[in-house]
C-alpha cells in the first residue's frame, strides 16, 4: 500500500497541534477554577457545580490526550 499524501499528513499534524493546544487550554481552565475557588480568601470553597465542572474538564482533558496519542501514532505510521 502507498503512504499517506503530503496534504493528509499536513492536516494530521495541524490536528495534532490543535488537540495539544486544546488539552493545554483545558488544563489552564482547570487550574484557574482551582485557584479561584481554593486559593482565594474571598471565594467560598468548592460547591457541587464546581466539582461537576472540574470532572467534565478532567474527562475532556483525558479525551484530548488520548486523541492526541492516536493522531501522533498515525503521523508516525505515515512517515514510515
């Protein structure tokens, strides 16, 4: 079988960096919520809605890392 076209490889690389940026942005949002709720003296502690939001962010972060790993494997496979 033939290898991947250069355009397909380029699109995968752009997707890889986009997913990595998304994971970074989700981690920053997670850290911001923790900082806002736990480290600020004026803010109340974590409430149920905050915990649910943090759980959703954690799931999105793990999914982004998983998708990033799959894309990286495809890019590596196409370069062989």
